[in-house]
C-alpha cells in the first residue's frame, strides 16, 4: 500500500463529500478528514439544496425508502413575502412541474443530510478498486497544511500525525484558517460581507404541516421574507417545511447588527411573533436553535484565488454563495464545486501534474459552470437586495398598498393607481422607487 493519497479533502460538508463521491466512483485513493464526530455534526444549518447534481452523485435517490432518505421534502411551492409590522404581502407560486424527477429543490436538515451522504460515499468506497486505501476520518482537527521544498501543497498535519497526498481540497467552510495558511487569503472576511444565520427547528405533527401549508406526500414549501422580519437590520427571513418540523430563521448582516446593537435571537423572537409567522408555527415546539456565519455573496470577499500548487478551495471556503432575491444558493454551489475539484484531481493524476497551472483547470471549470456565471451576472442584484430601502421602504410600501387594495368597506373605493400613489408618497418617493426599479430591471 502506498502511504500517499491522490487527494486529501479537509471538511465533511457538502463540498467535501461531493468531491469524495466523485473520487470514490473513479477509484481514486483519498482521505477525507472531518472535525466533527460524524459528517454533519458541525453543520447545524438547513435549507434548500437546489439543482440536480445530487442525482449525479446518488442516482435515483428519490426511489429510496422515505424513512431512510437524507432529505426532507422536495420543493413544489415557492413564496416571497414582504412584511411590515402588521401585514404580509406574498408572491406565491405552486406548480406540478416541480414534481418532475430529479427534483430541482430539496429541503434538507444538514446534520441528517450530510450523514446520509457520507454513508453513500462509504458505499462507493467499498465498491471501488481501492476500498482499502480510501478513508473517511472523523473527529480529527487539521492544524496545518503541509508544503514541500518548492512550495507545493503536499499534505496536512493533524495533531502529531502527518498525511501526504498529490493534492488537497480545502472545504473547511466559511472559517478560512487553512485558506489563509496556504496564502490564498490575507485575512478574515470583513464583517461588511459576512452575515449571521440564526435558525430554529420547530417540531410539528406531519399531518398538521401538510394541512397548514397545503402539501401532499413529500411536497414542500420554501418561503423567503423581506422587511419587518429583520427588525431594520440588513438581511431577510426564511421558513422551510421539513417532514415533521419547520426550519424558521433569519440571515442578518453582522456589521449592521453591531452598529444597531441588536441581538439575533431577539430579532428572531420578534419575527416569530408577527401575525403571519405566528399562524404558521402555532402549536409547534422548538427543539433546536443554531447560529452560523455565512458570506453575503459579494464576490469581492472570495479568496484572492481558489487554487495554487497542489491545492483547491471549494464551497463556503471559497465564499461561493449567492442570494439575488430568487433563492438562497450555497449548498448547490458547494456540491458543484466539490464535483469540479474532484474532476480536476483526476485529470491532474492522468497528466502526472499537480502544479498551479494544472490546478487552474478547476477555476476554468467553475467559470464555465452556472456557479461563477451566475455570481458574476447577478452581483448587481446581490448589492440591490442589500440596499437599506429593501429592509423597510419597499416592504412597507408593498404592505401599505396591500391593505388599501384588499380592504372592502362601506365607503367609495378608490382606483388602484390612487392607492398605489398614496402608498408611495407615505413610504418612499417616486424618484426612489424609479431608481430601485431601474436597478432591479437591469440586475435581475
């Protein structure tokens, strides 16, 4: 047995596991190291895994016994809600086309999903030609990335142990310790571009969830919120339906939280007390609370580069995340980047070259994929979504118009254009609305 691996993967999240699955299926020798007791132990977040890459990694995953599956529901109901202190105005879309397999969106709880995906990776290892030379190692903290005399990354150090490989994929998450260590990032990501996600899992009877949200079988709903949800802090809210629970939470700008001296948990409690949310979670029991730092999706905080001699950065470690208003995308980016990093390792082995020039293939693949094409194409939308007006003015305007439009009483009813004009005058200005509309039209 050769003591050197083809690849060492640092991190057992979605990016790392996706890379591992590709390597296992192609008989590559690798070591995946995860600091948690099991894959998913440190991944407390949840949400929606968009796209169909999971079907590539685990073909026909939807045919599994639902009780054994790692995902909760597939999304066939999308909703975007604007909130003020008393109202909620939603844009609602439900369609049978979402029922087609492979599903385009899966609601997941990361601790469960990552553990399930790790089991699938182990199955692939067991079926490979190098089953005795590839490993998933948990409860190990990587202290250092090793380099040879020429500066090429050639392994890692964990405690007193050193492990060597032709290449290393860093999938350490938003904590960029190792990314900085290999010289691809100078410092921590500044607070201006970092957000705090806070979430509660609220246990609820499955039948109640199905009836309350008009769901059938394993269908599910994804609901995003703007406005009052964040109590004046940059960010937004979300609610996702799991099988027997709801994931309810907020994503809040860290810098704005500090400047306004507000606590995430207080804002979350206020969000849950809003009439629209209170109706949704009524009768549920909070069984989990978690907090997680995420990137804002601004490309300016990506590492200086995402590859070097013998090393690649994948998933959240590369700040591959985007929220342009249509969906919060991060898990799908992590999965695709892990797959592409693994492909690069395989091509590098075939070429017998793990140099920086060869690793650049990874960057090229990402540039050609939807990941960086969308991140580049929608940077304007990301920045528009984080405008102060999107926290109060626009949601207040929408809800004010909604109250006027949907209220029927025993007085003369004004035309809709008059109602809208009054809502604009009260909450914003025509100039500001036109400015934001032009930005949105250009960037979306």
